[in-house]
C-alpha cells in the first residue's frame, strides 16, 4: 500500500462524506441545512441528533469567533464552487 498525502486523505474523506450525504438524501430525501453568510452545513437526520441544539451551538460559536463577519458572503468562493460543479442546490 502506498503512503497517502494529507491532501489525498482530505479528498478521500470529503468524497466519503459526500457519498454518505447523497445516500442519506436518497433514502429520506432530506437533510438539515444551515446557511449563514457563506457558511453551509448539512446534517443527515438521525434520532440521536439534537439538531436545534447543534445549530444553536454552531451559530453561537461562529459569531463568537468571527462576529458580524460571519454574516458576510464571499462571492469569490461561491463563484468558484459553481464553476467547478461543487455547488449543491
């Protein structure tokens, strides 16, 4: 087996996560979605997840770290994702 670089590992982890999200979407046809500024997060529904608590904690944490900056949208990132076909609707 060959050694993998950290970039390759990150790519593999991202692909695995996307595959799991797609599989969950196909089964239940929904995910919990949080969009705040340019921050985007999807969580697959589960009876073990308190989604409201998770989202409140994430929003509080983002606001504590970035203040009102978290509400601003970085259009450069959004345009790049659209051009690369990585944008989910």
